[in-house]
């Protein structure tokens, strides 16, 4: 049975930090946000177990891109 590593750090962003990140991303151009999203997706793909902060940043970038799609 696989065991989860016990030395993971919890570097999750607070709600305020997450809102600031989404606001800052929404001020960038769509091309820059797409690049940021690709970089974050690569980090999640190649890390053995991505940290909560990386996942939050990925979701924030995805939300901004999705809002622009409408």
C-alpha cells in the first residue's frame, strides 16, 4: 500500500491572497495568463505531489481564462 509523505508543507494561500491573485491575473493579457497556466500545469504534472499553493494558482488561472471565454 502506498504511503503519503509526511514531510509535506502546507503553504496554502489565504482567501485574501487568492482573491488578489485572481484580480492580478485578470489585469494581464490573455496570452500572459495562458502562459502562466501552462507553466503551472507543467509544475503540477512533473512534481510528484503538487503543493496546495501550486494547485490554488492553477485553479485561479483557469478561472480567469474561463471567465474570459464567455
